[in-house]
């Protein structure tokens, strides 16, 4: 989880499951999350999170947290314990539910930029098991690099509805890409889609993906997923946590 450091000592009283407590360095996020959940249950407030949805019988709970010191960088997490991209539970309805929660939370990035960046240009990203610092699933939300958006503008039209190599490397890494049609985005499950890449099933601990809506110039629309696999894989490098793209648009 590049760039996330949560001060969780305020919530040191929160009980941590034994399996999680075995590696406290990688569970700071989990402790802070439990503080958010406790505040929501006890006082109806989400602090230090931006929002907490405790869920119900139809959907799992989720929370939204801003990265300390980073005005736009936001993460969306399950309120239940879910290790990360490799968790089997994500292959079913819960994976799609967390995806929808992340889509709905993109406005926190746009709002922080006073709408200088449209919600459609906010990216989503999940790191691999060794490419993250925390063992609680968290979907990163933030600006994408200008070079990535330029590559999507130039080559996004070649992306279809089946996984295939993206025409050019991104940040010097070869990615595979998949288009999700606009009418299928709400019900999509990116975690299940990764498991359908030939040879990837059972190996998702090494996988990472990023997603963003197709650029306006792309007549096919929908969303574009970009993924690759290797030890310590991190598609977060496709993001720009300083949001230079939005600042450049403002300057123009």
C-alpha cells in the first residue's frame, strides 16, 4: 500500500484477530479501520474515515479513508477481514460489491480537486500480496498519470472484451487489458475477471490491476482494466498521487 501510513495508536484498545496480530506492521490499516467502525456504531460518526457503511444482509460493509497528508489519495476497504486481491471470498458477490463501493467513492478524489478532475478520470487500483504494505484489502482511488491517460487515448481503441496484451508498455511494464462495457460496469467483478486470465487462477497473490473509465475520445466507452503478474507487482505506479494532470488542466 504505497503512500499509506495510518496513525492507529488512538485505537489500540480495539481487539485484533489472532491471525492478524501475528504481523502488526502489516495490520495498521486494520486497526484504524476498526476504530472507524467502532465510532460509527457508538456515535454514528465515521472519523477518522471519510465514510463507513456497516452494510446489511444484502451487501457487505465498507469504509472510505483518506491517506494522511495526501489530499486526494483515498482507499476503500471492507469492514470485514479480507486479506487482499488473492482472497477466495472476492471471487463471488462480495468482490463485485467492493468494486461498486469503490466506484461510488471516486467523488472524494474529484471533490478534493474542486471538480478539476471529473469522476470518470479517477482510477482504481489494487496491489499484489507482496506489492502492498497492509494485509487488509484496500482499493486505491486517485488520479492516473498523464502518460497512462495519453496511452489510453492513443491505444485504448484496441482493447476488447477479452483479455489481451495492451499495445504498449505502461511505466515500462507490459500489461494485459480488458474492456468492461458501460452497461456491465455496475455488476462487474474485477477479482473474478483476473481469475479467468489463462494461467492466473490460483496465483492471484502475484496479480495487480488498475481500472479507469475509457477516455472520452474512445467511442466504445466503458472501463479499461490493466493488469500484470509478478512478485511485488504494483499497478499503483500508474497513479499520480500529486495529481499533476488536474493541476495542469487548471493551469491551462
